[in-house]
């Protein structure tokens, strides 16, 4: 693979597999002597190594969760969270990812372990295929994963969504509606308002005040001030005389 300063070092490192030999080479590097191309090569290969390690972690989580009886699975997240010093909520989410990729998306898991896709792309595949039939999920990854190497995240996300929309339009529409109207985000009466009205109210909050103020607060409060800007003490005193018993 060579050493820093070798003209072919950066090219060889970029093509290196995410394995133990690559890790050994990286550990022996002196980045203080590296030029920008060699630094870029190190970033690329470490990105693949990180993806491979995260893939191995998800595989271990998928295997781990299967060791629990279904009635005791609620304790699995606490056990893993304690070992990794994660929150229980984050751990439970990752355990679900691990179970999904090991049981439904083996090709996505293999691509992650090989550094072909990173954890962000794997997450997109997982979340987009959670509500569809496992057989269709397999077709989605068989369509997308072979084309995924060296692709951007945006390309990957859009291709996954487009493939699901083609293979399972109903599930695609359900996810779209859930994204547009997440439960509990807006009250039903607000949802029923026309979009133009909601937009005007959000841009001009003072337009909502007459609807929100109690009737008692709509009355004018404070002394009467004439146009001249001076308080009309005579009028105030007359008012007080009239209302006093």
C-alpha cells in the first residue's frame, strides 16, 4: 500500500478494503507529513471503515435481540444501553434497525459491512421499508443496492422512495401522509382551516388576538388621552362624579 510521500499511496489507500490490514496501515500513518490528497484518501477509507464497524454492530444487535424471549425484550434495550452508555430510547431504535436488517434486508447489511453504503443510507432503507411487505422490501434493496456504490445520499434516498412508490404505491402514500400530518402536531380545528388562512395567521400573529382574547379584555384600559397628547383630567373627573353614589 506504500507510505505517505509515495506518489501512488493515495490511490492505493482509496481502493483499500475496510479490513484489519487497512486499519494497521492507518495506525502507522504520520498525518503531519501528508498532503491534501493523502488526507482526502484517509478520510475516504476511514469513512468506509466506520460504515463497516457500524454494520457489524447492527449485525450483533440483530443477533442479540433474538436471544431474548418476546416477553422479556423490554429489558434488552436497558442491557445494551448500560453497556454502550447510550440512552434507552436510542438503544431501542438501533436494536430495531439491527433486527430489521438481519431478518429483512441482508443485502443492505452486507453493503454496510463492506463500506459500500454508510449508516445514513442504511437508515433510509430501513425506515422506508419498515411498513411494507418483507418480499417487497427485498425487491427494493435488490434494485437499489447494486447501484449504490459511490452514489450520494440524495440519490440513494430518492431512488429508494421511487422504487417503493412503483412496487407498493399504497405504502408509499401512507408514509407520505404520515410525514405531512404527524399525529399530535396540530389540533384538529387548526388542520381544518384553509391553508391560506393558516399562512396569514403565522405571518401576522396579531390577527389571531381578537379570536383569543376574552371579551373582558377587549375593553379599552387606561385613562382617556385626547388627540393633543395631554390627559383630559376634566373629563376623567366628570366621569368619576357621574358614577359615584
